[in-house]
């Protein structure tokens, strides 16, 4: 804490004109609104429904300990050495086989590259595919860190609304037709089709297939981000868009952050080999390779059948938390407040009456002992002020109920203004 204090003092009383040394790109960078807001609650007695953290209770500590010992005993020469940029080959092959069995994605149609978390995959995609001015379609709302990653490459972002079945593909089609008449074309469509962050909704199979048809018709690629797909608590499983991808237009992003532990910082991109090769070249200049030691542990985790055995335990742990949040919302929220009812994932999206600005309300909520993420930052157009994202995976069921009760009190006060 003393070091943090000294660093803050240095920032507040600079001895150089530091800004003049930064590149134009750096001057345009902004801190994550979520992470900045969370600083307000990290040291206080506040129930945080804001973060997107997995519960530490789900981390398979004993299995990781056993595998780590095995890796150091039998694979130390590989695990402690530099690795290839594309990733540890046994892990790549194990993931390809796992995706074949789990999602019916033929191994012959994909190549896989390991990344330092899905966030690096998003940055690499921006670096490789996005030129300044390229049109990139995102969902509204969408994952905040994707907006940050893509904006660095100066695209024109087009926002397509969601409903309970995911992206409104019919509205996307209208937009594609409109752009075509203007002599423009979409380059990339980014989607989180399963248990979307932040909305929690899932794209129907019909829409997934239609999105692929539009990709072929209008010649764009699809970035399918699937960090939450294994966390299903109810409803029927829907295959990833990649499973129906006959033309090689889908780049599929996976991660171990929600099904092993985020501290490993391991994600992967599955896609057409020509795309993967260029992404590999781009990664070479960034970090040479993803942490080899973590990759070898992840390989043994998948290869040993631990992944398939552990996912049901995570689901069993999170389902009561999801149910507790939905029950509390039903019990405490006033009339005029709406929310999604996710079949899986980590988030519930709450929409308040249009007169309420959830960013302006945030400090009041914190004063009552609860935190959330205001919805505005999740929109490329920043045009929705009356929504918020709630997380149910991290805190206990008791705290979820109490947190929603406190939140409802803050909302009721705002509605009386």
C-alpha cells in the first residue's frame, strides 16, 4: 500500500512533461471503466456484483498440484524452456480433439494457436485484420475489452442490438444491404453467441446459421468468442457457429480462464490455417510464445480427462448462484425494472426506466454497500444509459440476495426523483 501511495504522489506531481513523449496511439488510450470503478469498492465493505471473476472455490487446486509435480518430474526440459509461437503441440492437438468430440468441429478444418488469454487473441485479430476505417460489427451491448482492443486499430464500429435470442441478425442483414448500396462492406463481425457478456443471452441455432449465410453472401469473417459456453445450467446445448463453418470464415476463440483458472492466462484461436499462420507471425513480435509451463500443465489437464470431469462441478457450483440472483431480482426489484434470464454463463443484464442513469447512480449504490457495472461502457455508440451488468459467480448466495436488496433500495430512491 505504501508503494501505491508513493506512485500516486508521483503521478499527481510530475517532474517532466511526460505526455509529450507518448505516441499518438498512446495518448488516445483510456483505462478500463470497469477496472477504474472497481477501485472504489476493493477496500470497503461493499458487496461487489461488478466483476467477472470465477469463484476461487472452483479452481481444481489438488489436480493442478499433482499435475505440476508430474510436469516438473517428467517434462521439465520442455516446460521450463522457450516454446514455439504457435503453442505447445501436444496441447494444440489435445484441444483439437476435445473440440471435435465436444462441438463436432472436424480436426481437418481447423488449425489452433495458443494465446496469452483470449484478450491477446482479440488484439491479434485487430492487428491482423483491421485497417483504419474498416467496418467492424459488434453486438450492442458487447464485451468492453473487445471495444478497447479493436478501437486501437481505428475501425468504424457498427452496433447491432440484441434480444433474448442474441444478435438481431435480421437488423444486421438490413445494415449490410444499406452499406452495400453506399459502396461499403463489413470486414469483421464479432459475437459472443453463447451466454453473452454482458447480457447473458444466447443466439439461437437458426440465427447462427443465418449469420454464416450472410458472411458468405457479403464476404466478411466472423469472430466467435466462446469463454462461457461450457457453463450451461439449463436449456439445450447449441453448437458453436464454427461447427457449421464450411467456408473457413469463422475464427473461434476459446479460453481456460473459466474452466481451469484465469491465472494460467491460456486461450486459443481455432481457424483456417492461412489465417492462423498470419496471426502466428503477428504474435512472434509480441511475446514470442505463451507461457510454456502453463501450457504443459493445461495439456495434462485436458489429456488426463480432468477438464471433462471438472466442468460439471463448476456448473453445479454456479447454478444455485444464478438461481439465487434471479429469485432475489424477482423478490426485491420494483415494477419497471427488467432483466435477462440466462441459461448459463456469469452475468445478468438489468434494464431500468429510461430516466435513470446507472453511471450517475453508481456512487449511491456503493454508499448502500453494493456495486455493479454501469451499462453505457458496453455499447460502441454509448447510447444506453439505463442498464447495468451483474455478476453472480463470485460472491455467496447470501451476499447475492443482500446485494440485490441493497441495489433495489438505490433504484427505488432514483425512481422517486
